[in-house]
C-alpha cells in the first residue's frame, strides 16, 4: 500500500525547470508539444519603454517554468534537452518537487494572468483623486500625469494656490 501511495504521488508531482534567459514561453511551447502540462504564472507590471509608461505581462518567476510529471514514465533527459530549457532545479542531486498546495496557488495565478488585458493608466489627467497616505492623507487633488514607474504628479490646493507635487501613485484613490 505504501508503494501505491508513492506511485500516485509521482504521477501528481510538479517539478521546476530552469530556462535559458527570456525563453520561458519557448520552453513552455516545446514542452507542451511533448504532451506535458506546464505552469508559467505571469503578473502585470508597469515599465518605462522609450520614455513612456506601459503595462506588460511578465513571468512571475523569470527563467523558471513548472512542469507536471510522472517520474516513473517521464523522459528527464529529453526534457533537459528541450529548446529553451537549461536543466531541472535540483536539491541533493534529485529534481526538486513543488508541494501541491503551492502549485494550486500558482495555477490560479496563471489562470488570472491569462485573463488579464493590457490595462489603462490608473488615473487620467484632470481626474479628481484623494490622497490616502503620507503627509497629505485625506486631501483632494487633481491627477496631472505619471512621472516614472511608481510616482506621479498631482495638483493640490494649498494656501489658496494650486501646487504641483510628486507622490507615489499607490497613495491615490478614486474620489
């Protein structure tokens, strides 16, 4: 009965593959063409590209991909030789397995990332916002423009004049 438990565990085991630089999607495509199930969770990030803020979806774990294998039947050598793959992540010489609880979370993240679309900026110029953090918390402002990846410019009424201040975009919320 103990062997049957080990066999079942082997069928459901998830492993981690280290991929060549920026080749996670290539590795995923080639591995899935071999009939294996993979997981490549992605997250949405804002970046500055040619001086403009853009939203992009990137791997949550750059250079890594998760693969579900039956260790009794899987061809580890063929997987290691797959285009885009460097090798299995190993501990003590054995390919490392990922706990099923962790994989449940990662698979949910992957599903969410597939449903994400390129987002619009959080606020548009002229929109009224409320500052929720910092020394100006609770005050109303008018959103002006993004400054860099994390900061933006807003107009704040102070001493009877509009002052343009720089603030963390995460410190703003819709009015």
